[in-house]
C-alpha cells in the first residue's frame, strides 16, 4: 500500500510541478525501485526492454508515411474528388470534410495530424460557402480525432504491445466498423446543423466555386490517395506483410506518389520530413521507455494488481465499473494524448479488465474511442486546438459547435460498449479471434 502511494504520489507531484510526462514516469519508477531495493540496474534494463520490441518499428514509419501523404497534396485531391462525387447541396461540403478526415485516417493514424491536414485545405473553402469558422474547426477536429480508431492506427500498435492478448491485426479489424459508424454519426450531425442554420447553401456554393472539372478527372487525380488504405490494409490481410512491414510499404508508396506521380515533394522536403518524423518518433519512444520503468516498478511490488482487485470489488455490477472506467478515460483523453494514457493507465486497467472478463480487443477499441473523443473535447482538446489555430478563431468560440459532434461520437461509443459485436464481428470473420 505504501509503495503504491509513493509511486502515484511522486508521479502526480512531478506533473503538478511541470516536469515533462516522460521524465515524471521515469523518476517515479526509479524512486520506487531504489526504495524497494530492486537494483538500480533495473532502470536501464527495463527502459531498453520497453522499446526493443519489433512492432514498435512501425511507429516511426507510420509517422513518416502520414507526414509524406499530408505534404504531398493527397488531402486536397481527396476533397476535390469527394466534392465532385456527392455534388453540391446544403451541407454537402461539411460532409466532404468528414469523409476526407475518415479517408486520411486510413493513412496517417494520427488525430491531430489528420485534423491539421484537412483543416488547412477545407476551412477556407467552408468559410467561402457560408460555414462559420468555429463550426468548421469543431467538426474537423471531431472527425480528425477518429484517425486513431480507423486502421492503421499508431495507438492500436501501442495497445497491442502493452496487451499481448490483443493482436495488432485484430485491433485494426476491430476499429474499422466503429470508425465508420463514428463517421456516419458525424455526417448526420453535419447535415442536420447545416440545414438548421442555413450553412453551405447551393447558391453560395455556385458563386464561389472554381470551374468544375469532370468526376473522372477528379477521380484520376485522387486515385493514388484512395488506393493507399487499400494497399496498406489489403496487404496485411493478404499476408503479404506484417503491420511493421506495412508501415515501410506505406512510406515507399507515399514517396512514389509525392516525388514521381504528383511531383509535389522535393528531396529537400523529404529530408525535412525525415527530420520531423525522427523528432516525433524520438519523443514517443522516450515516453514508452520511461513508462516501462514505471510499469515494471509498479507491477513488481504488486501495486497495480492490488489496485485492480480493490476497484473490482467496489461494485458487484460490472457495467457500473465499466461506465466509470469510461468516464476516467474520457477525462484523461482531454488532457493527454492516447499513447501517454495507455502507458499510464493500462498497467492498472488491464488486470481490472481481466478480472471482470472484458474482451481485450473490445476493450482496446472502447478505450481508444474514449481517447479519440477526448482529443476533440475542451478544455485541452489537442485536435481542436490545431483546427482552431488554423481557422484563426479562439477555442472558446468553438464550444457552441463542438458539443454536437461530441454527442454524436459519445452515441457511437455507447453503441460499441453495449453491443460488443460491433467491434468483435469483423476480427472473428477474418479469423483474428
């Protein structure tokens, strides 16, 4: 009990003092190791063990692939194609924004990155067609945050490493249907708000639109972006490559598209993208390594198992526990990114999930949905911060509009919670479970 309080109190105090998350995790774990006499050599050993895992090779590659596709003009071509496909009617451009975010989620695997790429392309056009910038920022932030649910997802890769009973291919398959349901919920929300408030009237669209090209022309321009998720996910399903190898394929595919087909990237720009991806990946892996020290220290002295048994005994009804766990995850997602929440809370929640008999793949989808919603929920919504900055509006001005997409995503979350087959049906059909 004292060991557990020492670990958690040290971690929380360091966070309050403004110490970076990774350092706080490492210091708290290292202090407990020292106090319990577990041997200081355990610190570097567990740091290395935390990052020396084959599936983690996919993280830098998927980060790089997302950056390549975002900078190569894929989002702009997808916007043009989907806009030509669904036509012009009241609310149609808002639907385009949601659908492009969904497609980009099948490439980037990062909520803020997805939201930034689509917002940069869509918000000026939405503004010209009568959509308020705060509304556009809120909608794109909510749709972009679903990128961590739609495969391939960096968040699912981390979860699969931390929870060995949930394979990464099973998690990818499990996230597909909930991700599409979330996109449908956001589409209906966008259309309803647009029609209620008169956004995106066809007469405004016709005045501000550039000369329209044929649907076939837009399709030819967007085909390489449309094929990217098919190549990545189809190759994994066909057994041509593993998720880690799929990340390398995604990078190679993106380079061919950006350098040789669209010719929107130069080798100098590629060098800058390599440096940016390396910086982002280094931060992620540093957090993972130091969180491994924290998790090993807590597990070795029995902190997390003891807490899980105590939490499981608080209620006789498993659904009550599930609901408050979801509330905890939703709040955590407002303040921290998904990877950090996994590393902090999974050592506690995985034993709890095992005791209550929750399917690890289903719980991974539920957990990730919560964290995705948190990315678009004020006050510390990462995706909403990005889109509001691109739109040039304050976070406060988006609150009125952010409520409705969040409600739509919460409805999707409740469906997945109470109908687990929405997450488990596809992995079972594909033979992953």
